[in-house]
C-alpha cells in the first residue's frame, strides 16, 4: 500500500480551496510517476490492486464479525469517470452478503415529498456491512446546482434561490455525516477527477462498440456542455463538505488502473487503522462450545 503521507496528498482538507484545473487527472499529486513507462507503473499498480482485493476480502470477515462499525463509500464524478468499474473491480473479492450497492437516479414522487437526505438514509449500511453509493445525496449540490430549476419539483417552503440555500445544504450534509460518524459509520468519499479529453475518448469508445451502446445516453452529451459549471460545483462541494470525520479524496481518473489501485489503498488502510478484533466469548460460552463439540464427537 501507499504510505499514509502519500494517501493524504489526495485527501481534501476541511475548507481547502480547490482548483480542479490545476490538479493532474493522470497521477494527481504523484506527477513523478510520469518519469516511468506507463506500462511499468500499470503493472505494479495492478499487482497492488490484486493484493488489496485479497486483503479486503479477509478484512471484511473481521469487519462483519466485530459488528461495531459500518462503512459508507460515496462515489461522485462526471459521466464515464469510472464509478461502476471501480466498484466492480475493487469490491470483486467482497462477500455480497456483507456489501450493498445503490445507484441514485432521478428522485421519485415519494422521494420528492421528503427532505433531500431521506432516500439515502434508507440505504445506509448496518453495522458490519459495507455500503456503496454510486452517486448520492451530493447530487443535490451538484446536478441540482448546475440545473437549479430542479428545485421547483422539491416544493421547498419559502424557496429563494441564492447562495444561502447552498450553504444551508452544505451545513445539513456536514451535520448529518457527523451524526453518522458519531454512531459508528465510517465515511469515505471519492471524487473521480476525469479530464474532458478523456471523457470524450470514452464516449467515442462506447459509440464505436455496439456492446457498449447501452452505456451511452444523449443526456450524457448534453451534460458535457455544462462542464465548467460542474467543475465549479465540485470545487465548492469538496471545499465545503470535506471534513476530518468524512473526508473527500480527489482520485485521478484518466487511468482506470491508477484510480482503482488508489481507491483500494484508501479503503484497506482505513479499515486496517481500526484495529478490529474478533468477538471475545465468555467462559460460560466457551464451556458450552466445548460441550457441543463433545456431543458431536460422541454422536453415532
């Protein structure tokens, strides 16, 4: 794994001003990797990912048995940033019984009749489990901020579209996540930082491959026209909602293998830092187990 000091380079400090145009989308803060052949770096990181997948598989059993924490992984990024691929590869060794993935799309009528955090609250992982949000409550300060007309469907009382509304939403998110953390939910948030050039390449790859047609929507192209607006919305969100207790990580996403290895490193190092133990049984429970063993061994 990367050392903690390196992983921390990708972690957004609370209140830190972010300019995404100045952050490399290939290797992020490890631009020295550009000195090596891409094939060499890719091979090493794919080996690292394989080891992290193995470690995560083993850790999940302990995480579930300890029944103390839950883990919430939040993935946000532009279309084609690789959210699905990261979830698929990084979590490939995890027991499905201990992991649940939810993708949040356009809110239903029922969801619009509740506060904007409600539908995500229903999908939070229970203790011992890993929950993954492919998009999340953050859509309410990203896509909604880029397209504020969406707010008209939310039937907000005393609605007034100004900066106060967004600051209130940031505050609600910070407070809500703090509440979750105090009650045992570990929150890791990943912004997949994709370049506009790489998004175009991935869109064209989909349009050139009939087996990938289903991945492309004309709405993806329409949203691409708002690229600068989305970048500004992400910068504001990262600055306002990355905290010590629920940090954002900026994950360079132009190389899928780099993004996957980095995300896996962060997840594994976070779980390992918990120093979890298997439950300790009492003397009475141990006595009962020994008696059960004796009975089974004597069974004819």
